[in-house]
């Protein structure tokens, strides 16, 4: 049990070092047992808000739901990431007794989206060394800018032994940092192994499934309907933006019917008219095939319903 506690403490410290969410192992423990605590609910939702935002932005750079409240933005981010638990989308702002759902969503984010690595890369890119870390192609060095060593004038006239001592000092610092990076990598692997070994037999997800089987929780259908309506509106807005972006010269191209122009008809040019007639014939043929297919499907459905009628009539 101490290994699990140490691993959770390391995980919380790592998350707090990235997003400063104030998450503690006690929050995770209370959420596991679904304790009614407003502080736990707020901390988990804030953590999910930041992590789900980075995970969604990793998939698509134009995803931005910061205009919504925290819980709604988390739902939209997880819906974009295709989080499969329907119970989470029925949570409301005043629902503080379902912290286990937030804990399971957090575990799903950490386990399937590799969100901590995504946040770490974002922090590195936005830091002081971001330009150096994110540079793809180094600038080309012009031949004219290369000068011989003898023509370089030093700004500080220091002895050679002092400069060599400075180089050795910097080299020692680099070696020390590399050694510490290796030690941290090994420690991380050890903690991951401890977490895996401790969670082989029982997990919070299994306990949650057992509790829902023995005591099924009613889903707030009204809250779920509100979120479904909001999600439909967001998707419709995205489609409207996508459609407007495809407009050429602020004018939509009418692809329904390309009628031959009057100039071509007056010039006795039958090629365009013939193409138009061929297109109409092809469209009519497709419509007739669809109509026949739907008629056959309807006939089969009616036949199946008629066969079921004798079995439901009481004699």
C-alpha cells in the first residue's frame, strides 16, 4: 500500500509541476470512494479542464471551448476525444457526489491520450528555450559570414587557462544534468512498474462497475439532453464555418444543375446541351434505383410485420 501511496504522490507532484492544479493523493482517494466534497469536485474538474484542452488541441489546433464554463468545456473536449462513458456527460454543476466519474475520466485521459507528454511539450515550446527546442531547420550559414579564427576579436582578453576552466565547468554541468535526467527516467520507470503491480488485482474502474451493478445510478436525462443540444449546436456551427470557408469568391457554386448557357444555345452548340441531358438522365436513373431499393425495403418490412401479426393476437 505504501508503494501505491508513493506512486500517487509522485503522480500528483508531476501533474502540479505541469499545470499547478493543486491535486493531492487525498483528492484521488476521496474521489475513488465517491465522497461528497465540493473541493475535490472543483479540483478534479479544473485538472480535467486543462488536460482535456491540451489533448484536444493536440488533435486539432482550432479546438477552443474556453467561452464555456469549466464543466461544459470538459464535456466538449472529451466528446471531441470520443470519451465513451455516457454518465460523465450527464453531470451538472451542482452534482458533487459523482467525483468517481471525474476520476475515471482523468485516468482515461492519462492512459489513452498521453496528455502529460503533450503538456510537457507545450511547456517546453512556450519556455525560454522554446525556439531552440522547436526549431526544425537550422538557418543556413552563408560562406561570407565565416571568418578565420585569427580575424575574430575577443571581447574579453582572458588567459587561455581561464577559458579552458570555464569550458570544463560547463562540461561538468552538462554531464551532471545528463546524469540527473537518467536517474529521473529510471525513477519514473520504477514508479510506473509499482503502479502497474499495485493495480493488477483491483482497479477503481472495476469497483465502479461493481457499485453500478449493485446500486444502479439514475442518469440525469435532462442534463444529458442539454449537453446533446449544445453539442449539436457546436457541430452545426463548425459545419457552417466549414461551408463558408469553401465558398469561392463569396459565391457558392450551384452544383445541382449546370444548365447550358443561352449563348451556347444561340450559337447552336449542342455539346453542352447534350452533356446536360446526359447528366439529367444519369441523375434520373440513380433516383429510380434509390426509389426501387426503398420500395423493396418497405415491402420486406411490411411483410415481416404481417408475419408477426398472428403471433400477437389472442385467441
